[in-house]
């Protein structure tokens, strides 16, 4: 025994090592046997066996709760969106038939006139300039006096036009100057001259019949001119 280590012979040390290894193997087999997955019973369904045999993680419960919370959050957002969408569409008025365009000829500016189908910038400017020279339109047919205006175009836009004659600009025939008379589309130079000559002779025009005393004034011209003149006080 003096040749052994710490009182054990060489063969004894080998025996101790084998016993230790055997014990470790027995403990390892016992440990892994206790961790073996349980056998499925005959009454377990495929889904039940899958759930039982599924791997477990420490945070599996947390993940499950988080997934459920996220799903509920999405459902609430979708429900809120659906309610808001339904409210938005239900609060909107029911579409009605579009109202036809109506333009008042004596007050419309050039941009408003261009809303009429067939009236471009050039026509709009011509209409506005001619309206200023006249003092305002009294009827739709006067548009035919605008340069380039056609009966077809008048028939096309006529239903969209209205005329307010309350603001027609009138000239006092007993005081208006010669150059102003000449600018009016319905008065020729010689007619304006004759009116001024009669006034210079002391003639005062009181009625339309007095204007018939003007030698160059035709009845057709006088009829068109009457809406644009006044006879003073």
C-alpha cells in the first residue's frame, strides 16, 4: 500500500473512477427520463397533443397577452374608423341636381361672362365695352350688336342670361354735351349735332314727341334711344 497514492493502490483508483462514472451515467439517465414528454392518451385530439407538446418559453404568457392586447387594439381602431366613416357619409347632404348657370348681363364682369359656354376672353371684353357705351342692356337681342356675335350663340347662351334694367345709365338730353352724345351707339354725329342746334335755339325737350322735331331722328332710332335718355326735371 506504500506504492499507492494517499493509501490507495493503482487498481483501487481505477475502480473508484469507474464507480464514479457509472453513478454519473445513472443520474443522467434518470434526469433525462424524468424530462421525457408524456405519452398522448387515446382521448387526446391532434390539437391537444400539439398544445401539450409545444415548447414553452419563459415569456410565453407575456407574448400571448401582448398579442391579444394588440389584436384588441387593432379591432378598436377599426371599429372607430368604421364609425367615423359612417358618420361622415351619413352627415353629408344627398347630392342634388346641379343648378343651371344664370348670369345677370348688366352686372357680370368679364370673368363671370366667360362662365357662359361659347364666351371666351375676347367676347367677354367686347360685351363689357359695348355695355359701357350703351349704358346697359335692356334686352338680350342687343348682344347681336356686339362685333362677331351670332344668332346661334345668342340662342345657345340666352337661357342662362337675365337682365336687370334698374341701373340703366341715362343721359339728360337737355344738358349732355355733343361729344358724349356721339359716343352712344344709337346716335349718329349728324343726329347729335341737330339736337345740340335745337337746344341752342332754346328748344327744351320734355317728351319723346319733342325729339321727333329733330330732322334727322328716325322713329326706329328714337325707339331704341328712349331707354337711355332722360328729360331732366
